[in-house]
DNA sequence: CACCGTACTTTACGCTGTAAGGAGTGGCAA
DNA sequence: TTGCCACTCCTTACAGCGTAAAGTACGGTG
C-alpha cells in the first residue's frame, strides 16, 4: 500500500483535534514541560477562538491569517508556530464550534418531537456560525465533536428501528435539508451585509427592470407567477423577520413536515420493530 | 422611494441576461450597427463560453479574469469591454448553463416518475458543472433560464393539486435535497483532484491515526459505528463508481424515496384535487 | 558564559479583481 | 484627404491573500 501526500499533515491534524484538556498552552502530547527560548505567548485554543470570532463577525471570506494574528496582537506568521496551515485551523474551528450542539435529546415524546428539536437547534447553530456552511462536506474532519453530533442525531433516529443502510440515507437527507435551508438564509444575510442593500430594496430596484426586459413573464412562466401568488402564512417564530427570511421560515416548516411524513412512511415500509 | 447602490449595475446585468439572439457580437439593444474604432474581436457569448469551460475544467477557484482572457488570447482587462465585472460574468455563466436543463417532462406516468426524472437530470447537471453549486442562492439572477427551470419543476408538481404556499415549500425541499446530494459528490471529486489523493487512500491513511488518538471510538460513539456496520447494497447506476460515490448514490436513492413518500402524504393532507 | 532551540518578525513571491492611463484602429464630418 | 474621437485592447499598479525563507531576540541548559 503506497502512502500518499497529506500523511504528515494528518498526523499533526489528528493530535491537534484530539488533544486533551489544555492546562496552559500547547498540546499535551508533543510538548515538553519546560523548554529553552521565550515563553509561548499564544496557544492553539486562543488562536482557534480568535479565528472563530473573526469568521463569526466578518464571514469566511474575511478569515485570513493576518486578521487572526492581528486580533491576538501578533503577525500572521506567528500562528504557524501553533498550527500547521490555514486548512488545519479551519478543521479545528469546525470541530470546536460543533461542541456547542447538544449531545442528548429528549426522546420521551417520540422521535418526531426529538428530531424537530434537533433540526431547530442545528438551524440556529448554522445561523450563529454561517461560515460552517462553507466547510467542505467531502471528507470528514474526524474530530471528537463531529463524531458526537453524528452520534446525537443517530440516537434520535435509532429508536425508529430502521435498518442501518436506510438510516444512513435518512440521516443524510435530514442533515442536508437543514443545511440547505440555513444556507439560503445565511447567503441572504451575507449579501445584505456585503452590498449594504436589504432584500426588500433589492427586489424593488430589480422588479421594474425585469418588467422592462421581460414584459411577457406571466405568459412565458405562468406557474412561477402562480406559485408566488400570495404571501406565506404567518409563522410563529418569525413575525419580525425580514422579507426573505419569513419566506424561508415558511418553506422550512413545510419542507420539514414533508420530510417527517416521508420518514414515517419509510418506517412503515422497512418495519420499525421498536418504539 | 430611495434607490440604493447596485442599481446601475443591475441595468447592465439585466440587458446582458435578456439580450436577444446574438447575430455577431455585442448586445442587440445598446449596440449600434456600425461604430468607429477597431472591430470587436470578442463577444459576450464567447467570453461566457470560455469562462464556463475554465470553471468546468479547473473549478470555480481557478476561474479568474486572467484565465478566461488567456483562453481567448487576450488579457484580463480586455473582458471589461464586454462584461462589467466578474460578478456579472458569473451570473451570465449560471443562466447560460441552466439552459441545458429540459423545459418539459413527461407527465404521462404520474408526478413521481416525472419528478424522479427531473431529479436525475438535475443531479447530473450539477456534477457536469460543479461550480454552479458555489453560486449564491440568496438572490436570484432573474435570467430567462432560471425562470425556465423553475417553471419546469413547478409544472411537474402542479398536477398534484397542492396549494401554492405548500408547493413552494415542497419545491424548495426537493431542490435543496438534490443540490445537497450533488454537493457532497462534487466536493469529494474536487478534493481528490486538488490533493491527488483518492477517497480510498485518504481513508486508509486516516484510519490508523484515528485508532491511535481515539482508541475508544466504539464505546463513545456506538451508533456511529452501528450505522456504518455494512456496505451499502449495490445501486444499479453506480457499480463502477468509486468508494464514496457509491455510498452517496445509495443515500440519494434512499433519501429520494423518503421525500417522495412525504410529498404523497402532503398531497393526502392538503387535498390533491387533480391527477 | 556560550550554546542553541524556540517565538516571533520581516521580507518576498505569485496569485487575485479591477482602476487608471496609454496606444493603435477606423468610421465619419469637414 | 485630413483630423477627430469613440472604441478595443494593452500595460502598469495597488492592496490583499497563504506561506516559504531568513533574521532577531529570548532564556533554559551545558
């Protein structure tokens, strides 16, 4: 078996992700208690925390090594003493914030209620840390909190008695739905902040232009017009939310109901042997 | 009503998106038939086509004005004669490739079959142009093909008789599911190409490290282990597909079934008055 | 006290989108 | 025919990015 590139970095990456509690600084495993030279003024934890703050406040695009360094009163290059590269820093950020999600859910009122609570928490989490949505889904980070959140979701659905391969598909669908729904809202907020133009004003400025360039819209795309014929019914949680967000909240609740009913049908089909 | 920034660009953007057939070059509306100065060596269409080619071949990250210019034998700045900025170019790319999607679907065998055909086509489309997944969802481009694809999807589901607000939610869920499922595969391919490490080798290099740093995985996260206990059943379309992609295909079919059953339940609830 | 490993800094490279200004082309009015 | 000038396309420039390379200053250990 030939070993490919990325192996050395994987070493560093794994020990950073799984490093134990951090008494003062550095990682517990590869750090001698005393060493020559100046004292360490930073720590991996401090750097990750600062990076999360930058990303939360200014978005993933503004997350630069220089920006993180500046927040800590250092240059960009100082960070490379603690973290091998920006990619590993993002992995650490990702696994750290995943720790905010609860590991347990109340199953006493059935899986539908528990899964809905999970969805609401996860949605709120994504909107609190919208940059998480830009972390690639392709290869898992394999950090402790990533495993913990997956375990928590699996625990909610395990009681349905669905066989493992089906459960994998259901978990994927559910996770993707919440992620996608949050993405739309996060993108909209990002756009509003980046351009300084809110959704409502944006639409008011586009609408007459569309009318001019495509006056026959209603004839060419009758169903698009029909679908948007009326405002969404009020949604309890989002009375004060701006334009697009109220719409997004409505779509979220409708789509979520569809998904839950679909899971119910799947349980009926594949035999839920437990309650 | 105060008009905000972005208005002037919106003008240009709209006339580029909705410009009629392109006899030789330039846009039909704001281009006089003859003009002083050197002949135009490029055209908006040629630039958009070249940009799509670059993005298809090298990914969104490699799409630079210099790269597009080079493919056309010009410098980056030459493009600015035809296109106001990179943002508008991406809008044009997006609306152009959306034109590849079919506008009609065979409804003779019911909405389930038609919607499934739609999903397969859309998934294949995303994998053909993975960069499309990185175009922001927040604010629609309002181009002709964007309307056309939405109309096509609405037409498939209109026959269910679902009321408009519910249909909006269903359309959103369906579109998000396909987009998310394609995203995972696209990200994986991108990662494999960028790092030169395939999924299988990647896992083989990570697995022993994980074992070393977290030897109690099975005890801490029993359901994560249980869920992945066995290989996914073979899926017809993806026998030759690599590792992760076969898994992704399985999840896609399972999740899709869940979604279809959920829509069925929604029709039963909200009264499908048509067939 | 000298040594030398360490924390951190400065400098540098090639990349990005695009503003600014310059060069050469060619239709049209004088 | 000449000169104008709108036009296409070019070169140059700037501030920003991740990070390699080299330099500086600190301080525990021989």
